[in-house]
């Protein structure tokens, strides 16, 4: 029997002999179990997708490194380093604020 919705669970619980408050409790527990199982399944699928993507990235890096080594060059990761502008510190006694800010 398909247990895809609450009505199906209600019918199944009735067939098992539950009624009234017992039936409601049984349906609620079964529904929560189904929902938990679906959440776990989705989480596992996401984790699997993540692992596949990481494996593809690693394979791509390995292929790039292999082709670079075959060409006689090395592959280095690129990191961006931003150097802040070099301006002198503000000195009230000799600097005007407008001039300093415009620098």
C-alpha cells in the first residue's frame, strides 16, 4: 500500500484496527517517520552531489596539472593580494583635512 499521504496512512491505520485517539497518534507518528526519512534521503542526495562535484574538481585539477607537466610548466594556484594604498598618516599640525581626504 502506498503511504504517500495522510489519508493513506489513516486508511492503513483503520485497517490495522486503530480508531479515535489511537488512530490519530499512529498516523501522526507514521507521518513524522516518513517525513524524517525523506529529509534524511534528501540530505544524503545533497551530500552525494557535493562529493561528486568535489571529485570532478579534483579530477579537473589533476588533468590540468598533468597537461601542464607534459608541457613542461607548473600550475600554481592564484591568490589575490590587495595592497592598501600607501598614504602618509594625517598630522593635524601640518595637514589640511580636505587635502588629506582627497589624497
